[in-house]
C-alpha cells in the first residue's frame, strides 16, 4: 500500500519522534513500528509512504486510517 501526503517539516519531525517513542526505527528511508514495515521518501512538501508488511490481525484499511489521521490534521 502506498500513500502520499503533503506535510510540513513539523509533521515530519513529530512522526519521527512518535515512531521512536514507541520503539520503532527509521533509517535510510526504511521504517519499522509495531509490526508495520515499509519505506518512505520525502521530496519538498510531500512524503510517500509504502507499507510493505503488517501484522496479520491489522487490516490494510486500519493502517491507511492511522496514516490518514496522522498526516491529514
């Protein structure tokens, strides 16, 4: 699943802080948090997130909803 959002620098910093605060990792355009693994790229005011795998019990809709909630406030 791939999603692109228009974001501010503050939103990027908050996302990084939040991921690390719950034990997730971000490195070289890759992320892992609570069983969700993927890649991301930032270009100007856009971030593209590609979720490659997720926990079995989490639906793709749930993952998308969480991303939307965070990046569209």
